[in-house]
C-alpha cells in the first residue's frame, strides 16, 4: 500500500490556529491516518478478507445478501455511518496564506502574454504583501489578547515571528533573485571615467560590471532594511537629560575638585586670564579615591591622558555606542549623526557621514540624489573626497587598545565603517549581524581594489593598514563559505526555534545562490518519508530543514515556482526532479488538509507522468461530490489528463485494497446452515467503499465508459470471490449498467467490440444481485404468508390479498433465478479469468439452484400444485450440459443432496395425485436470513376448506 500523505502522528484537532513551535519537534507525517485500514483490521485472520464472519468451529461463512428491512438483513453501511478518513492537517492551522498564495500563482498562470520577469516580480510582490498582511494580523492578535493562556500566547508569538521572518525572506527574494536574470554584458558599454569625476561614478560603474559586487550590495541593503530600529533609552526626561549632558559625572567631579582646591586669591594675583590647573596625573574618582579620572574633556582627552571617565558615566558611554552601532548596522547614517549631536558629541557626526564619496552636482550630473544623506545641488560639492583615508582612520580607531566601558561597541562601530570583520563581529547579536559584517567588509574590499586598479588611491595611503576581506575570505563561493561557517550544527550562538532556523536556511540558500541544493535536501527527505513513514527528518542534524513543516514546504515550493517563472530552474536533470518532488509534496500536504480545489493549479506544474502519479493518490481521498465536480472542471481548465489520472486512481485503489480480498481459503460453497441475525452481519467494509467511490470518478467523464466497465467487472469478481454480496449490491445501486449501457447493448455504437463484451459480463454479474433482490422480496412475502396462515388458516390466505402479491413475486423470482441457473457466466468460462469465474459459479450456482428449487416448492404449496412440477423442469435444466450447473454440484459435492431433494419432489407429486398433501417445512423465525435448503416432510391431509387452489 502507498505510504501516508501528510498525517501527523500527534495532532490535536482544531486546538488553535497556530502551528509554529518555539522549541520541540515539528508536526510529523505518519502512516496512521492514511493507511487503508487500522492495525486491528490487519490483525484478523491471515489470507482471509478483513471482516469475514466465522462460525464457532472456525469455518468461514459468506453472509447471504439482504436489503434494508429484509429478512436477510441489510449489511449496507448508510452514508451517515461511513467513517471519513482522518484529516491530517487542520485547514485553520495551514493559515490563510495557502489560499492567497494559490491566487497569485493562478493570476500569474492566467497572464502568459506578460513578460516572464515582470510576472515573476509581481508574483513575489504578491507573496511578500500577503505575508506582511498576515504578520500584521498576527501582531494585532498578539497586542489585543488579554487572556492568560500561556500556550496560546507562545503560539501567537511564534506565529508573529514566523510571518515576520517569512516576509523578510520574500523581500530578499524580490531584491536578489530577479537580478540574477540580468546579463551585465547586455547593458550599455562602460565609458572611460575622467580624472575629475568622483569615485562615486566608479562605484556605480562597478555595480553595473560586477555581478558579485552588485549582489553584495543588494544583500547589504536587504540586511539593513530588516535590521531592528535602535532602542533608545530616552523614555523619560531624566534619561534624555543624562544622554544630552555627556560625561555628567566626570564634569561634576571636576567642578567639585576645583571648588575644593582653588585658591580665591590666585585669580586676584593673576587677573581675569587666570585658569585653574588640574593635576597632570588626573584627579581621584568621586566613588573610588584610588582610581584617577581624566581632567581634560576634549574628545581626545581620555586617550591622551590614558585615563577613563567617572564610573557613573559608564552607562552613558555604553548606551551611546550601542545605539550608534545599531544605526550604522541599519545603514541610517543621518540618524547616527543626529544621535551624536543629541548626545553632546557633535564632533562625531562628520565621521558618521564620512562614508559617502565626494561628489559635485555640477560635474557628476548622472548621480541621483541619495536620500540617506543631506545633499542637494544648492549645497555645491558634498561628500568625502578622502574617503579611503577616512576608512583607514576608522580602522585605526577600531584597532586601538582600550578597556573603557562601551569600548566594544565603539570599536565595532568603527569596524563597520572601516569594513573590518573582527572588530565588528564582537558586537554582532544574531546571524544576520554576522552576515552583514562580512558582506559589508567584502563590499569595501572590492571597492578598494577597483579604485586601486583605476589609480584612485594615493600611494601615500597604501602604507597605512586597511583590512582586505577578499584576501581573507577568497573570491570563489565566498557567500557559501560565509553561510556555511555560520550554520554549523555545533554553533549554538544562533539557537532559535526550528521554524526560524529553517527560514534562516532558506535565506542562506538565496544569499549563497544555492537554492537547488536546499530543494534537493527537501526532496530527499520527502522521498525517504514516502518510503518510510516512520522517518523523522528533525533528527537529521546535518540540515536545519524539515519536510514535515508544512509552512516551510509552502515557502520552498513557491520559491521554486518563482525560479521556474524566471527561467532560472532547469527543465531536466536532478534539480528538475527535485522540484517535482517538492511540488508533489506540497500537493500531498494540501490533500491532507482537504484543500482539493487548489490542488490542480499546482498539479499543472508537474510533468504529465508525475501529475498522473500524484493525483492518482490524491483523488482516492476526495469524497464530496461537489468537490469532485470542481476538480474535474479544474483538470480540464488546467489541461490535465483526466482519463489517465482516473485510471491511475482506480489502479491505486485496486492495489491498496488487494490484501483484503484473498479467497484462497474460501469454501467452495456458501455455508447456509448457519443462521445469523442481520444486525450481526458484516456491513460494507472501508475497502469496498473505497473501490466503489473511486470508480464513481469515472462516471463523470463520458469517455471512460470502457474503463469503468472493466473496473466494475474486477470489483464484482473481488466481491463475489470473497462473499461480499452487500458490496456488490452497493456497486449495482451506485453504478448500474443502465448508466453505462443505456438501452440495447448493440445500440451503443460508442462502445468498441471489446467494451461490449466487457459490458455483457458486467450485466451478467449484475444479474446475481437482481436475482437475490427478487429472492429477498419473495422470502419476505412468504414469511408474511406463513404468519397469516398461523392466524387465519391456509384457505384464508389463498383467498386474501397475499395471493396476487405472492404470484407476482414468484414470477419475478423464478424468472431472475432461472436466468442465473440457466447460463450465468457460462460465456466467461473461456476468458483469461476462467478459473475465477469457475470459482464464482461453484460458490453461488448450487445455492441459487437450491433456492429456486425451494421457491417452486413453496409456490406449489401456496399458489398452485402445478408448480411442484417446475422442480422437475429445473432438474432437466441442471442436467443440461450447456448450462454447466451439474458441474458445479459435482465440484462442490452437493449432487447427492440435490438428488435427494428431487426424490422428495417426486414423492410429493405422486402423493398429490392421490390427494395427499406433503408440506415443505416453512422458514422458522430467526432463519429468514439464510438461503435455506428446503426439507420436505409429510403433512396431514388438509380439510376441504384448506385445499390448495387449482389453476
């Protein structure tokens, strides 16, 4: 049997709308919800179809057929009682993005005339916008929730974090992936840059010429955009005043020292130009007399005196540099400069703005206004003409030795400005910070080399140390190296929830241009899971992704679709196969959540053979009739092969249910000696329902009559060989031959000769159910007649209303059962399945013959004695070689019993001629459910009023 779709082993139904976990394992697939039967069913007797009934001695009983309310009892399972297969994933837990993403994919598909790149960008933007909207909704729920359910709060927080990070991922894809379709050589040829033009012109030329430099800048811009806004501690007046006052504690210490140590007469002697001289060694700190603090408050004072500020000013230093670093990390240099001015360190503001190359709006006309800096044509030349010197100065500040509070953040700030990885990394808080530090360093190194190549760096600067990240990290696969170094399993610096870690892996794959590698990992997990439903991907420490995380599967699937739209995904080869596997996995996930209406949209992205394979699994689980209609229409709309898919679906149903239809130990005859009440009999089993339900798909496609007839014949054989007469009755009710072959068989010109032959076999199999229906109706009337006889006497019954009804029922029963005895399935003895047909005939024909024999006997007693003679006519038919009935009696060892019954009939005919009535034993209460073998015994001669009616 095929493995499960997406079925979590532990899943609380409809507990909440959120599936993200901060810790722990993700929801897993399992075999439990999608295997055809439960383990209890599989534990039943070997080589016997699942739910057969056994007698006390262990022999297997084929339960005789009966309709609802009949004496044989109904074993048909009403529609309300059918246990629908478990839904593995709750629709609410999938989230609304499943439908919204499908809508964007469908819009993209419906506009094939648009430029592929533009359509792909619109697709990405749609994903990004929807994810942002979902993030806003989750954020609103988080902010408005006033309850105290910790589990709910954790789930809302996890959902909010996931949507935020997914939105950032789509932002990265929108910036980076489409740019990889741009051919640098296709643009305008590079012009020669004049000596008087600014370095900014050279930087923009490098952006056009170098794909590596362009991607690094895109990545850096994205990392800046997702960086959090710096948290400024100025939440009240006191904090704001403290930050604006600078080193307030040091200043107060100096004032106090001056007041305590100043000689009032000194200023009288020296005049108004006198100033107080502090000790050159420094003054004692107010909180620690053994420690000296600086006395010169100019920016270079502490460095020059090699003294630190007062301890009370440590908060100021730490906060100032931490916020300053955050602004530089976000790339917001304007606010970094404003922060310096606000914190009484205005002299640092030009340093924060020194990273912009000098430019002149009159000379450098092609340079557009940069909104991150204060510059305009009215200001004239702007920017830093000595940017490379500035960078070296920043590097020197980053590398100086100091142990003052806030030193780490100060060095990291200058390290970011200079493009130094080591000093910047010490302040990095998360994975994105580390990526930024290295990408920023690479950009500076590439730009430095390009300027050097174009003779824009003075020789005097070459002797001043400057970091070179290109020399450190190399030129080949550098982003892959960076991502891999930051993604080692043993590196616990970035431990986070599994879903955020997985999304980080997606971002790393996009950044390093290794999306196919990630897709192949995901595809391998999906293949392993299909082969082994017990496989647990989260235990694989070599990769952070987990194919059972359906949110991550959605993201990766749509990334693949975007790349296909851009023409960046191969159509053949291992990567193409991996993409097919991932999309197929997403389809199975949608099926597990019963999102059937959008499944054809994604199935259309599969190859024909793969689509037939996957949809052949999915359609097995679709029960709702309206959903079936919608899917068939969608199949045609998306150009999918409906016929091939439905054929595969039927094949899968036969394969999956085959273990339940073993008949090798089925007795050669129906054991009618056992009497079972109808309520104790087996109903239509899940495997029976699955077959019939699957076959109903083909009723919706007119061109599939041939296929449906063949499938119907196979189902009839399975049902009859295993004694599942109620299953056969269900098939006849829901797929009657009149729907497939209306009117006379020869008049159906749309059927081939082979199909007509199959149709004739289908009709013959249907005859057994018709015969049993007629026998059931006769038996009910006969039971009512027997009851009436006990109450009012035989003559009253004959003259009453039962006579006409009994006669009509007799005519129907003897006609339909006569067809079965006369030639049922005889023409199939020469077919390829002749042995199975022989087994079916041997199983049912003797009992049907004995039942018809009993019908004639009962009719002779209740209607007309002439019907006794029909038993002899039946014997002639049994003996007729062309009927093959005698062969079934001989094969089943029941010929002797039948001969004894004929002897009893002969005796009854002789006695009837002498005026003696022999009465067959009527069916006793509780035995109505069996196809009984009639036993004959002598009965007292009836009185004149009770004589049987003559014809």
